[in-house]
C-alpha cells in the first residue's frame, strides 16, 4: 500500500514535515456597507516563465488540490495506455461534472464501450450537483447512483486505463495500485516537487498534497505543452469542451468559455487553478473552504496578469442578497 493507507485500504495518520499554515486576508464579505465576514487563504500568480509575479499567504507548503489535480491525473492515464478517440471523452475523464443528462449519457457510453457495468465504478453513489438534474432524479423516484457522482468520468477513465494496461480493476483507487503509482509520478513531474501527503478524496481515489506554487506550475506546463503530447491533448480537450468539465453553469466551465485559451479547474475546499498560454498561471486556496470566495480572488489574480473580459467582471464580486435583492458583495481584499 502507498503512504497514508493500511493494507485494508483505509487511511492512517500522515505527519508531513510541514503542513499548510494558511494565510492572508483574501476576501471580504460586505453586507449593507458593513464588513460582516472575512476569508483568508493563499494565492500565487506565475508569469509565463514560471516566476512568481505575486503571492499572498502560504504558497510553498502542501495543500490538497482536490479535483484541480484532475488534468494531471488524466495525463497519467494517457501515459499508461488510455486511448479515447473523442476529445470530449477526454474532457469527461478530467471533469467534476454536474450530472446533467449529457454528462451521464457520455459516462454510460464509455462504460458500455469497454463492456463494463456501472457497478464497476468505485466512487460512492451520489445525486447530481446540478440542481435541475438533481430534482429530476428525485421527481422520477430515483436516488443517489455511482454514475451520478461528479467524479464518475474520472473513475471511468481509470477503469479503461487498467483494461488498456492489463492491470486488475480490483482495487484500482488504492494508492498501491500500478495506476495510482503512475498518476503520482505524473503529479510529481508536473508540479516539480515530491508529494508531501496522501489522503482519500471525496470520490475514494487518492488525493496528493503539493504546494500552490507547484499546482500553478503544472497548469503552466499543461498550456505550454507541445501539440501531440498527452498533456496538450488534455488541455485542448478541456478548453474545447468546457461544459463537460463542469456544467452549463459551472464556474470553471464559464471561465474557459468566456476567456478563450484559459485552462481552469475547480477543486473542493476553496481551490481553483488556471493557466493561460504565453501569460501565466494562478492557484488559489481559501482556508475555510468557502466556494464563494475563490472566484473573486481568482479574478484579482488574473487581472495581475493583465487579463480583462466580461466574464471576469461578472465574477469579480459575488452578490449577496437580502430580501431577494442585492445588498452586498464578496469582494477581493488583496
């Protein structure tokens, strides 16, 4: 078994040499002109050469990037033998999908193409993230299902990779499995640093701790990759099919659509990373995990890279409602 797990595949305490210390004031919650809350965290901005242009908080200690690691995980699968003819399927494997009909149909088709039943998925049963899709499932008398879990595309890719490489599909999410070892090596290569800790992500697969600087470095490498490489294939597929990566209303999907050339991926607990070819890369971690703070902070970071677009104006301040009307904002404070 890999570090952080027992022989039974359960996590054990991990004590890295250094843990994330958290950081600076990044966002304010302003209601009716009164600052009622604060969000702290860390953010790093790299220029096109990979040099640190701006930073706040602790950007060199390890964090769990959560689903922001998915592009690297997909690269690891491709290097291990995964072959997908449709770039949209590559985007799905890199996705935290909202469970809309077009997401679920694509996951089901990929599983069927390999002769796999939905029960082969090791991710936990869940309802779709998209509110309309979730309500439709419930109104139809349905409930949580493995295919509805937002990481089912990634898990399908992992299963297909195991079949292509001749590896067993049993235990494929465990860190000692050859698949996860290959993915870990890819993450370490792209971030330029060793994995500091191994945990269990929400979907049951390993989550690997790296620094925000390493995460931003990985996104810069993805968008600067040569055509024909696995990493360029992943970056191109995600940018060509942003709604598959998240959903029709997902923040990262709308950012990639609204700021062409951008590769972006959100992660749980207030994480988001983005890279732009010839421009630079950004990685954000909100300490309290609040999703509402990450986009205003990301926009402030992208503006330090000289970016401007209507989508950035939209996300620069998140409206706060009172009595159903806007009465305040969540705004960047760095």
